[in-house]
């Protein structure tokens, strides 16, 4: 029902835009004023009519490009979401430009003078607001790039999360705590980007932190983790287990336990990850009890 309603709204909007574009061309060619000149002067009517025609043309062109993209089969490739963002960002820029030109045209400013003035203003803005221009250019680049796309689990500028939007000036990601992090495009571009989604889908990893006093032997911890997932040994490549030390701090170790699945199986993937996390917690709890500490968890954190 909702899909049918959405389709009807889309078709109605498309029909209105087509009628507006065709009707506007007809009125301009035959120099017909749709309203009495006593209400609005003829020139003002033409400006508004031209603006509405361009608005309809921009929207129709956007729909046509998206339809062509789907018909060519490109929508099945990686980067389709970015292409959608890119087309929408270009549409926004064109609408802003249309609004500016319409406003100054209504004030009686000629097109040539307006273009020259805006060029000077744009040059001044580019010099004064380098970061703004840089964010804008980078936003357009990422809109058509496949470096990352909406839905990818990434890490940049010290933040981890899933990309939810790629705008002209900002990139939005949703972190593991469901907090929306908004970063300027320039900062994203200037630092290293880790795209966890682009790695081998069979390669699994679990990051966690543990009190450095509780780890007497890293190899024994690795063996306990391997034993915790031994019931799924048929789904894991035998020589793919790795326990890496990512960072050694004064009071804690940051570790990464990795293994590679022999085949892709989402259900098994989640079960193995759950068992591994529980094994880490059991290890921490048992060693805290031995040392006389109160168990408070190990601060595990999972990578997608």
C-alpha cells in the first residue's frame, strides 16, 4: 500500500513537472503572459516562469539520470549509493544557483553583471574560506568515489561507525553507541581511512582491552580463545588464528583476535563471535578471582 502510494506521488510529480516545462516553453515562445500585466509586470512573470521551468528541468534531469543508471545495470555495482548522493549534491548546487540568479534577476540586475559580480565574490570566498571550498570539493569527490559508501563500517579521524550520509560539506557516521558523528569532509580526506567493510568478508576480528596485570602469558590467552571456538573448527581455517597486540598502555593491553572462516555463513559468524567474547570475559573473570579483584568485565568491543 505504501509502495503504491509512493509510486502514485512520484508519477503525479513527474507529470506536473513535465506539464510545467512544456507549458512554460509554449508561453515563452508565443510571448503569452499567464497573468494580467497589471498584477505583475511582464518581465517579472517571465523571470518566475523561467525559474520554474529550470526547476522542473533539473528535477526531470535528475530522475532521468537515475533511471538510466538503473537501466544500464550500474545499480548492482559497488558505489551506487555514492552515485545517488553525488547526483543529489549536484542537484542541490544547481538549485542554490537558480535561487541566487532568480533573486538578483527580480532586483533588475543584468545577467552579465551578475555573473561578473558572483565570480569576484566566489573568488573572495575561496580565498577567505579555504576550508569551506575544500570541504565542498572533497564532498563532490566522495560522492562519486567508492572509497566508502553509505552502510560501510569505517574508521576515520579517530571515530568508528557506519556511514549514513555523504553531504556536500559533512560526512555523517553512526558509532557503536548510536551517536551521530558529523565530520567535515576536509578532515576525513586529510587522514587515513580504514574501511572494515572492504576487507575479506570471511576475515573475522574482535578487538578488546584487558587489564595488563591479568595477562601473564599471551600465548595461553590465545589458546583459550581458540578452545572457545573449537566446536566451530570445521568452519574456520586451521592456521588462521592470530592474537595481535595492538597497543600496550600503562594499565591495559589492546588486543585483536583474528580468524578466517572457510566459507561465508552469517549465522555461524555471529555464534563464533559471541563465544569468543564470552571466552574473553571468562578469562578475565577467572584471573580477577585468582588475584582477589572484583570482576567488572573486560571492556570488550567488537569490530564489524
